[in-house]
C-alpha cells in the first residue's frame, strides 16, 4: 500500500503569526517538520499543503514537494483531503506543520495501525498524561480506549472520571491518555469525511474526531511514550529554539 504524509501549513495563526516561516533556528519551522517526516520508514511520499504562495516558495527553497490548496478549507483535514483527491496513495497521514519534534516512529506506528487492521478506516495516537493539572486542563484533549485500542470517547473534561479518590496517572498509564493530533486515514474514508454532517458531540466539545466515532466508525488509538513538542505560542517557539540550540535536530 502506498503511504503518503501530508503536512498542512498556513500563515494565519492568531497566537503566533507567520508560524511556518519562523527561522530562529536557521531553518523554517515547517522545514523541521518536513525533515522529521522524511525519517519515517513507511512513507512513500511527503507533501506540504498550503494556501499561501510565500510558504510555497519557502518549501521549494529547501527542496520539499508542495501543493497549493484552496484558501477556503475550514480545517487541516479538508486540506489533506484535497491533496488526497489528486495524489496517488492508499493511506494518508495528517501531520500538522507545527510539530517540529514529532517522533518518526510515531508516524510509522500510525501507518502500521491501518496496515494491520484493514477493517478500520482511521487511526490516531495517545500518550500518557503526566500530571493532574494536565488531566484537568480543558485545553488538553483526553481519550479513552477499549480493549481493542479503539476510541470510546474524546473529551476536554477529565476522563475517565475517578469517583473515589484521585486519578493515579502513573499507576494506570494505559487508562489516562492525552490525545495527540496526528491522524492517518484510508483514502476513500478521508474523501468522504468532510461530507459527514457535524455530530452534536463534535459541536459541544469542538473536537472534529467525534464526528467519526459519533457516526459509528471505528477509530484506532495507538500508544506512544513520546508526545513531541507542538508550537502554538511565542513561548512554545522559544522553547523549541532553545532545545535545538542545545541538542541540535532530533
């Protein structure tokens, strides 16, 4: 099966304007993401998808394949779907352009989840929660799985709820998971996903993945111990730049 990684990248960011083209490290942020993706053994092709000609030029400057996409997409998933519509492939992995320290093994794991489970149309990842503060934080999305590693629910609320006592995060690492926003889709399912109506749970939680399980589709959740480092704010970027200055590229 042909495996394709798509990296959606947009200049518009309310918390960190011009994020993909920040280059304090000597490389564009989106370049760091692309170089991590190239270390994925399963990937047959990697494409950066953008709606901005400035990003297109930057990507071409470091030799990355890039496709210009519509400016009207409401989400990264729709942008990835546009690429999938005109790209040969069986599995498409959505790797956000603000994940410069993503572990390539996590990308391989995502592809493997669908390669080994032909009856499942979509997969994502979770990682153990590390603190009660994280567990209670509505900005941190939690996920609960069944015994087959399929998602039961995603929520901004603390789940699973502990009725008696406190959540013992270290003791039950497989139960208390933070969702990581990496997704892998079968091509046909990805192309049909945007046509599914918004689910009421999706509307309440503002979590797009609830459209999938809310409509009855299985969604596999793999487990990784390496959450990487997302860059959403100026502080995040400074922390990333400091990491690169100290350790170099991962």
